[in-house]
């Protein structure tokens, strides 16, 4: 059965090129009304070109779809969402995809390098999502996709700024997945590997040519569909390969009495042994020593607010 998005409104940020463009075109082909957001700036930040988003809109409308161009920076997320509401009356799906690179070794990294990556990736995704959040809550429906990166999951030389913000998006997604679940707002993250103007700076051309953005889009479409029940999950996607990633916790070692660093060193092999590892999916499932120490489990996070 074809996954359709008739009547749904989808915002895709960074939709003028690469992954975002691929996502926007496929959502439109499936019946969605698409807000094609792209400032039209350079891959390393700076500049703007209003024609970039419009070109994708033209592709969509030429194929019989419906879309509008948004040329706001994701830092102005409220304006992007406002445009969607004014044009289509609702927001159902957000794909936070906009991104740039400012690669540099940590030794040479400037505060501008750090701040710009923060503003585009983490702050921008937060602002777009936060602006849409009340509309989704009122509708009792929403799907949000955060675009993280394997650099955020595993780290990568010269990308301290990028890695930090990308892993920050995973934390943001996991918390929003908890807060949105009762209102049928599901939030997931993908870590794509795809040929784009960003990865062209770190991967050889023959590799980027083989990693088509279209090999990532099916995962985004499925997670964004109303039939999906995935929530708070993380997926690596690229080259036609899709894999779920989860945290892993060793059984660990519990010291009942006071202990020293030397005592810990003597048990370090046990601390780091992943045989029979645990795979907690929420905070209440993690082992933290509290239950062993005081004899009962206590909540580590505030109780759910009673107000809506």
C-alpha cells in the first residue's frame, strides 16, 4: 500500500539541495502540501538566494503537486511555521534538515565557527519545532524528524562543533518524544550518509556519487507517516542501508561500602564488560546504583506536569 500524505502539510528545512530537496519532492509526490524552506546560503554559511527554494517549488508544481517557498533562516522558525499556517492552515510534519559545515580542528576552531553551527543545526531545529508544537498539540497529531549525523553519534576529527550540535539533536528528539507522545506527536532522529554539497567536503566524489540522497528519503517518509509508531528512536541511513542505533549499558559493578579509585581500578574489566549488556529505552530503565544504595527505585526526572 502506498504511503500517502493527502491533506498533510510538511515543512522541510534546507530543502533547496540534496537530502532536503529529495524529501520535499517525495512528500509532494505522495500528496502532501510542502513548505520548501531554504535560505539559499552557502554550504559554509553566509549569503542567500531566494531562487533556490523556488526552483524546488517549481519542480513540485510542474509535476502537479502543491508547495510554497520559504526563504527564512531556521533561526526565524516562527516565521516559517507562520507561513505554513497562513498558506495551508496546519502543520503535520517537520523535517529538520537544514545544515552547514564549519570544519576545523578544535585547536583552530573559532567561536564564530562554533556559534554558527549551533544556530543553524540545534537552535534552528528547536525554533522551528517549538513554533509548530502548539499547532500539533491542538490537532492531536504530529511527526518530527531530526537530522543528526554519524559524526554526532561517533565523533569525527575536525567536527567538534558539528558533532556536538548533531548529538544535541538526538537528546532534544528523545525528550520531545516523551513530551509529545500523549498528543500523538512522534519524534525520531536519522543519521544520514549521503552525497551532498556538505559531504563532498569530506568524502571522495565516487563515494558521494554512490550515496544518493534518494536512498535516505524512504526512511524519512516512513517515520513521518501517520501509520508509523516509532518514537524517540535513532536510525542510521545511507546507500540503501537502514539500521537502528540504541544505547548500551554494561551490567556494571556495585560497591556496597565506601570505595576508592584503586578499588574501582581492580574491577575495571567488569565495569567495561558488555557481555549481557542492558538496552534501556527510557530513563526509568537505566541502572544508576540508587536502588541498590537505598533499597528502592526513585524517579530521576520531574513528574509529568499536571497542566496541559
